[in-house]
C-alpha cells in the first residue's frame, strides 16, 4: 500500500554569471539583464498550477538550486518564499536552503536572505586552490570563497554546506587533502565532496582538460578525504555527502529516501505519490528559460508527466536509497513504492551472496564493498 512520504519543494533558478566548462545543469550564462520580476511571477503561476497535486500536505524542506540562486536579490527570494508559504503549509522547522556562488556574495546579503526565511546556505566552492579554480573556469578565487563563507557566518547563518570537487585537472592527493583541510577549518555543518565527472555536452567532454587524475588516483583521494573528514567530525552518510551529527541535508535525504518533491522553475523535476490512485508520477517543466517564462502556469510549460510503472519502482528506489551509508528499511521500501518486499528478495539474495549488501532485521545496508560497486548493486534491480 502506497503511503505518501514527506514532501519537499525544489525551486530552480536557471542563470549563472558564466557557464562553467564542466557543468551540465540547466544553467545559462547571463547575457543582458536578469528577468527577476518576470521569473518570480512565473514561479508563482507554476506553483498554482501544481497545487492540486499536493493539496493539504506539509512541506518539510525548500531548496533553491541552480544555476545560481544567489544572483537573485534577497527581496526576490523573500517574495518567492512568502508566495509559496501562503499557498502551501510549511512545517514550522522547515529547512530552507539557497545555493550560492561565492562570486555573487556581496557583503550584507546573507542577513537579508536570512530575514527572508533562508536558514541554510550551500556554497559552490569546488576547490581552495587558485590554479584549480582557474582551470575550472570559476568566477571567484579562494580568498573570495573564504570571505563569502565567513560573511554568512557573521550574519548568523550556521547551517552551511561547502561543495568541493576532487580529481581535478592538475590535482594530486596532497592538493585534494588541502582542499578538505581548508573546508573543515571554516567549520561548516556539512561538506559535499564530488568526483569531477566529464558530463556529455559540456566543454570538458568535448575537450578534456589536461592533467586529469586516473581512476586509481581518484579512489586514493576519496579514501584519504573520507578519513580526514571523519577525523574532523564529518561522517559520510551518502556517496558524496558528509555531515556533523544531526546536520545531514534534510532536503537531499528526502530525495535519497524516495520522498516526494514538487519542482517549480525552468527544467525543474518533481516526483509525487498520488495516494488515492496509487500512482507515482515524475513531472518536469520546460528547460529553456525563455520558453518557461512564456508558458509557466499553462499546460505548455509541462515538459513531461509520466507515471513510474510498478515494475520500474524497485530500481528507481534503489537508485536513490543505495547511495545512503545507512541503506533503507524494507518497511519504507513497501510504503514508498507500493510494492511487496517479496518482489525484490531474489535480487537482495544475489547482492548478499556477493558481499554487497547486509540485512539486519528490517534494515538493508550496503557493505564497504557494496559502496565501492554502487552502480553494480543498483544494476541488479533493473528489470527487463
Ligand atoms: C548548482 S551547482 C552549485 C551552486 C553554484 N551554481 C556554484 O557552482 O557555485 C551544484 C554543485 O554540483 C557540483 N558539480 C557540478 N558539475 C559537476 C561535475 N561535472 N562533476 C562533479 N560535480 C559537479 C559542483 O560542486 C556544484 O557546486
Ligand atoms: S557549476 Fe554552478 S556556477 Fe558553474 S555553470 Fe554550473 S550551476 Fe552555474
């Protein structure tokens, strides 16, 4: 029996000062003025169109992602949040995150974001090495990155995440560790540590940068950084996520636990369980910001709205849940997919016999080896 899980709200802001050569997010380098006013109005129309899908449910987290949401002034973020909270029920302790590029963090901005209701900032730091930052095409240097984090802390925001990437062009193990050292010296609540990937249709995919570390070197970096982060009190809880106790990102945890989310904004994706019909749907909005601005709130703004077939749900669930160090409970698997646990027992047995998963009571957890072969473990659940 499908039980509607917690609900989150994702808000996409699709512009950046300049497009980074490694990035395949729906983000567009700015040319001309930012259409803040029109975009805020479009988001509200978009939300209103989707409201009947989530009637009466509470929102536990909000995430402004991008792109670069910190390009939007605090007054616009305040307007979006008050329009959303007037139409949706926000849980009293809702986590509200805003992604920030340190190159866009003017002094005094964070106090105003906080005033608007933002209580968590996620900084795109990537590296503290100025050579690496240049090779990544970033718009800021390490001094600006540190100043931005300190400015947020001075403005009373203590729930901060720093995004780092590793296996960067020209980076060795010592440099990767120094990045982690500089991050933990700023005492954030959370660190995300991503392996730089060459995504199709990016500048880096077309012309890979020189000096990329090989796979073995990248594993060594990850192992050493996990140990350094653990030593500093940041426990790994997902493939790329590390947190101090109690500071895991609630919004992302909800994705990984196959929770529900409404997505508004250009190219934003949502996933919703419709309790009454037993359906789970994935729904997304048109990607191009110009098309989105022209159509938001009308059926033409829907890029797609597809049900997840019952036979595909176990794979979809595992794609998320097996990224978590603590795995999942079979009870949650049943409640969130609407499928019986007996439907995955053959795959679980195979994974256990290969030493990839362990089961304790109701809990299924990847082993250390399972974490190294996450894609193979998930692949077992692929049907057809
Ligand atoms: C939407 S961006 C964060 C906010 C802001 N746009 C910025 O870059 O400062 C999300 C994060 O994804 C990570 N990321 C983007 N492209 C990546 C890639 N090709 N490989 C690994 N991580 C990537 C970066 O760490 C980035 O900070
Ligand atoms: S990494 Fe961030 S700043 Fe760079 S293009 Fe992607 S979304 Fe924009």
